[in-house]
């Protein structure tokens, strides 16, 4: 029983480490994308934003994914209120 608990704790620790790595990767991508967006001309940014909104429309319908609203809100935040 102790071995099983120890094994489960090790697996949990591994999953937590993987989760932390994914968070860091996402934050790094957010910083890079924000920096790129800030270098664009307003018309370019508007075109990209429109393209993203059009591409996301089918993917963010509530029946498509339970996380659709979360995804839409995050992309909107990234495009309209990027990290400073």
C-alpha cells in the first residue's frame, strides 16, 4: 500500500511539473505574440484580428467545446488588452 501511495505521489509530482512547464510555455508565447502585435500598423492589426475572429467563430460555439467561452475571452484579451 505504501508503494502504491508513493508511486501515486511521484506521478502527481510529474504531472504538476508538466503543468508548470506548459504554463511557462503559454506565458512565453503570450509575450512574443504581444510584442509582435505591438509592431504592426493599425490596419494590419485590424486585419489579423478580423481573420482570427472569423477563424474562431465555429470553434467557439458553446456546443463545440465546453471551454469555448474561456477560449474566446482569452483570445479577445490577447488581441485587445495585451500584457504590458
